[in-house]
């Protein structure tokens, strides 16, 4: 399949490699542009730095008082970005829910500085606060929809040269469908990371063309997309 990948460029490149291993070809067209925000780190000390994305550490140099604070991160890429910024990573979990659970079970409640995106689900901060943590949120980056895609992507959609699209969040799915349009969306297969994302796609795409991952991670989404089946393999089956 020719698969539209609408993630930010750095993430889309990794997804394209995973699709290539399955025999598919990625058409990369980011739908959200990541932008750094102006901010000033709060005064005072914290027991922990929280981060759910590597983007939280892009484009700024943490002050010495914060560098001495251990970090807890969602995902290995976020952890690597934290280390590159100078932090000592104390805890890593694959998802925000898992990090919140580990945080509650492994540490006494204290104060945390959450380096976050402006657009986010408040899972980590809400669960940490419910467990007694004082969480200060510092928004370091945001995401804004692109106004339009490159002409070659628009042209490929018009000609029916794209077979499927990957959707990773409700917001990016809504932005993607707005750019694709109802006519083109109805002819694509939509692979969705979660049921919430699939519900957004249902506004324009027929339900039989919407496929939802059983677990909200890219590995499960790739399993859903599956390997390319060659005609001779179908004949043998």
C-alpha cells in the first residue's frame, strides 16, 4: 500500500522505515507543525522532572538547579532527549498511564515539574496529583495545523494514488481529514491508534474502512496494517 503518514517529520521518518519493512511505501505529509513556546522555568526546586515527549527538551538549556533534578520519561526517545539535555533519567515507561502507576508505586509523593506540550491529555498530571504529588506544568512546545500540504501530496490524493492513512491522535486525525476532504477520505483505509481516533474518522470515512489498534502503540498499529501480501502468496494460500 501507499500509506499517508501525517506525523511530524522526525517521527514520520521512523514510521516510514517500519512501513518499508512490511512492504509498504510511505507518503510523508506532516499535518501538525511543532513550535517552541516562550517560557521561563519556575523558581524553586523539585523532586522530579516529568516529560512525555522528546520535544519538551528541544531548543532550551535547563538551568543548573533543574539539571540536578532526576527525570521520569515516557518512551526511550524522550529519555534520550532528557539525557542529551543533561538530566539523569531515573524512570522510563512506555506510556503516560504506566509512568503514573510507576511513579505512585515507586516514589513518595513530592513536587514535580512537568515539561509538557500545550495540547495534551492530562493523564500524567491528573494521576500524579491524585496520588498527592504537587505538579507544576511548564508548557515548552505546541502544535499547530499546517495550512496545506505540498502539491505532490494533494495531487496524489486527487488521483487516488494513496491507499491508506495512519492516524495517531484525535486532533491530528481531524486536521488530516480536513485537508483530505470527504471524497478522498471515503476511498482510503484509515488505521487508527485508538477508538477515540476512530470516532473522529467515522465522520467522513465509512466504518468498514476504519481499522482500530487493539492497543494504543505504534507496534500494534503496524500489526494492524500488516505485511504486503504478494499475489503469488495469495494463490498458495
